[in-house]
């Protein structure tokens, strides 16, 4: 049996993935999803899972904020038919099932699938399930420069969040900012910076910095190219003056091209977004109002970890209480 999941409506229309019996795919906005749709800001990082078994194909919602609709009905776990339409976020997917297993079945727990596949635009080969990189792999791939003191805390098999905990406990805040900023998806990373700067300054920023912060928040709420370019304009109006304009830069460096639209595309380096967030956090933590900078950094990292664990809603997403 073969199952094809294709985007039929939404920002990634035409994109598809194919699964064989015994395979599974997690679908969501994050780059760690097996079928990633990063263009849909309303899609959860990991929104739902498809599991392909010899008896058919099941969908399981992954506790997404906005939920998942199958043929117009809200579902948490259901058997799919050939031709079923799935709505998640702002994207509509259509399921095609070949070789049997198309009839509806009672909603019972699905067996563990053997492996996952990557989303491609043509028929893909099956590959192993994606795994989150270790802290060491993240530091290498994003070219994060660590001091000798910070590097001594890096354990080979540690996750990025475990490494951040070690760095924070040792007072290595500069390294912790870069590791967490690079670990978070770009949109979540910019939101982290925005929340921390708002925590310190509230609305008490000068007009130029306030415009920069506002533009970063607007890009997080709707990560479109016009909003990314608006963040660039807000940054350029006052250059790199304070935390608001650094966050505007971080949003601008998240994707697209750093060149003007009429020039050849020049993609930003993957570590630039975190590089813009870091000085914004430094300026917020060391703001001279009598509050200890270490106290602020601890608060900032607490906020960042909550975002990384999916306990903080981003603007533009349906809100619900966090258990």
C-alpha cells in the first residue's frame, strides 16, 4: 500500500510526501518535521502524524493549538479514506491511498510505525527518522564560537537545552544566548528576544527603537517578505543603536536575501538571527535601573526554555491554556 499526502491549498501548494506501509511522517512548521511546511505560520511546529499500516492510514493530532480537521470534522485520532481532506493551520492536504486499506475503521491506537520519510516534490526514497542535533552538532553546524570555559562544559551527547542549562549554571551567559538562539527556530528565536526586551523596557523605548521592536514582533506574527523588509527599514532608520533595532535585524536575517530585491539573492548565514538576538539580550540585561543583570539573564533563559518546550504561544497562533 502507498499513501500520498499533498498540499492542495496554502502557501506550499504542490508539495507532497509518499509513505509505504510501516512508515510514518510528522507534519508541521518546524525544520525537524518529516514533512515541513515552514511557510504556514499558523501550522504548529509538529501539528499531526500520519501512520501508514498494512490496514490503512491513520492521522493523530499532536495536541496542536488550532486542532486538525478531516473532511470538515475536528479530530484527534482517526482512520483516513482515499481522498480525505485535512485542514491544519492555513494549509489543506489531500490524502491518496493506493493498494487497499481505504475503508474507514474504528478509532483505535495505531501501531508504532517503523520509520519516517522526508517531504519532497517527487517520489522520494525512504530515509531514517530525523533526529534533533546534539549540542556539539549544533555548535559545529552553526559555527558557534565557544570560550575554553564554555567548551569544557560541552558533553558529546548532550542536547542543546541540556548544554544551555550547564552554561547558565556556570554563568556562561554569552555562550548560552548563542546556543539557545541557534537551537530555536528563527521565528521562535526572534519572539524570545522580543519578550525579553519587553520584560525590561515595556513601552519605554525611544521612537526609533520602539519601531524596530514593533517591526520584529510584526514579523513574528506574520513572517512574510513585506514584514521582513519592513524590519530592515526600521533597522536602517537608526542603525544598530539598541535592542529594538538588533531584533529588527534578527528578523530581517531570518530568511530571504540580504541584498535589495533587484540584486542577486544573498541568503543570510544560518547563525545571523541568533547573532542579532544576543546583543539585544545583553543590552536588556545590563539596562541601568538597579536590577542585577544575572537575575535578568536567568529570567531570559527561563522564557527561552518555555518557548523551546512549546509552552509559549507565538502571536498569530490560537491561544490555549498550557497544562
